[in-house]
């Protein structure tokens, strides 16, 4: 995957790096969601919940043209996202 980091439109959380965010998209158990809000679907935005190689859970909003990913917003998981990610991971692993 190729990332477009030009003109990042959000303030970086001090605990995140670009590499962490990129790794969260490479997580084999990442959860990618299509928005259920008309506001987001018209703008072509998607959600990704994944973990970096260091284990940091990251929630990201992004858009893509099929070749490049442009991250619009990224931050560490909140408790509900952590729970949701873990539940999906457990389902994938048959636990």
C-alpha cells in the first residue's frame, strides 16, 4: 500500500507516528468499515481499526483511490474500539 502524507489535515497524537499508522493498515486482523452515515459515504471516507507492530491500537479515517491511501485522521483506540477490535479478532480466530 502506498500512503499520501501530503497536506495532512489533522494534529498528530504524540503517541503516534506515520509508521504506526501504516502498520495498522498492514495488520492482518484490521477491521475496515464502510460508514453508515450518508455524510461519510458521500465524501468517500472509510474507517480502519488495526494494530501497529508494537501492538498500539489505531483508529483511522481515510480515503483511497485504489492505489493510494490518504489518512484524514488517526488516533489510538478508545476503550469501545479496543473491545470491538478484540471481539472481531476472537471471532476470526474461532475463540
